[in-house]
């Protein structure tokens, strides 16, 4: 188990990357008729909720994939899938297996997990943030007891 704990941040990053990629693919398929095209009829430009959902899928999924503004993007993606589940799927049956809402439910909970645990390693956001120099970091701890201090 210790070996798994050492790889925790890597596993979280891989989960985030795969989830973001799959979600972004749904948005690209709907908006650009690629990757097998949209599931069902393609929504008209700016049509609510289909076109906007696809934009959230493409943009939000890409942000999560890259690790940019990961937590806010994951919250938005999770919320959009909760909306999709309760508005589009749940009226057709109580359980996701009955109403075809399994992908919406899985994406909703997956993005909620990403928002809760964070992006893990390998984020573009960490590459874009400037590194702080050691002298800019706050000093923590106390002075050694054998070092005289001046008043």
C-alpha cells in the first residue's frame, strides 16, 4: 500500500487528464461533427441547453485536461452534468441504468472528485505560475537556540 500512496498524485493527475479528455471529446463531437458526431440531433448555434452544454464540455474538459483553473472548471462541468441528469434523464426513470443517464452521472461525480482532491501533478497551471525564489518565501519555524540575537 505504501507504493500506491507514493503514486497518489500521479493517479489523480491521470484520472483528471482522462476525464477531461473524454468530456472535451463530447463537446467537440457535438459542436464540430467530429469523432462520430453528436449523440442525437446537432443543436443550433447558441440553442439552450444543447449548444451551451457542448461549449461547457469542450472548454471545461480542456481546462481540466490541461490543469488550468482545474477546480472551478471541474465544478462547472459537474454542475452541468447534474443539470443534464435531472432535467434530461431523470424524468425517464429513477435510476441511471433506466434513463440513459449513466454518462451524465459518472461525469458529474468524477468532476466533483477532481474539484475536491485537486489536479494532482502535471498541470499546465504549475508551468505558467512563476516560481518563487527562496528569499521571497516566508520564514517559518524558530531561530536555533545557540544563535545569539541582538536587540
